[in-house]
């Protein structure tokens, strides 16, 4: 594997634009690269997946099976991230991903982040931003198609920054009540 090339290629993906070269090098060190011929299924709808895939070269189809029949919902060309929803959610794959044109993919397993929790947090945040943008674009498109169903603005899914669950509350001190002077 040409690690220097992978580091540079990771920088071409929207998800990792803001990552430093050192961060991308740490990601590249966790990856394994595979060459996949056309016709191979990378991910299957309903199967388990704990890896994030970076499509370095080639093209894939994303299909959803409805009633047993596959429906191609997207054709994705390199560079791109694949498997992000199941990687983040830990749930089954929501679609089939089949190689359309011979491809090179770098696999980033979630288990690889065991000793890199801060890097994992950055990857999750970057993926959340990408998914939020996709959701906003999808909602905006749906609003244009059927404006009657959208009486208000679409929700802004952009994260606001750090959110703390059960934050530490400031200690409140109550001054002692002075007894009245007699």
C-alpha cells in the first residue's frame, strides 16, 4: 500500500477536508487496501458492518431491495466514503453496494480506533456533518417537489458544536438568613 498516496487521497474527500496531514496519516495507518473487480458486492443490505470504506478508484452502485427487487438509488464515483451509516449506527447495512467499475477501497475498521479515541471522535463528527448536509439537501428537494407538505422551513441539521449531556451544574450558594436585629 502506498501510504503517502492514501494520505493525500483522504484529503480529497469532503469528510476529511478539515483533517490535518497528521490526522489523515493516522487514519491511513489504520486502513487496509483492497482491489475489487466489477460485479463484487462490497456491502449487503441487512448484513452487519463495522467498517468505513473509502472508494479510492472506480465506481459503485448503491441499491435498496424493496419487495425483493433491487432499485439503484445512486451511482458513486471515487473519491467517496461508503458504509458510513452502518459504521456510525452499528446497525445493519441499509443498502447493497456493488462494484460497477473495478475499484480500489481502503477499509477503516471501527476496531482500529481502540487506541485512538480522539481521532474516532473527529471521524464521527465529520461524518455527522456530511450526513446532516445530505439530510438537509434531501429535505430541501422534497420540499420543492411537494411544497404543500412542507408548511414551515426545513430543519437546520448542522451541529451547533459541543453538546453536553448531564452537564455539571454550577454550585449555587445560598447566603445564610440574617436574624433580625432587636
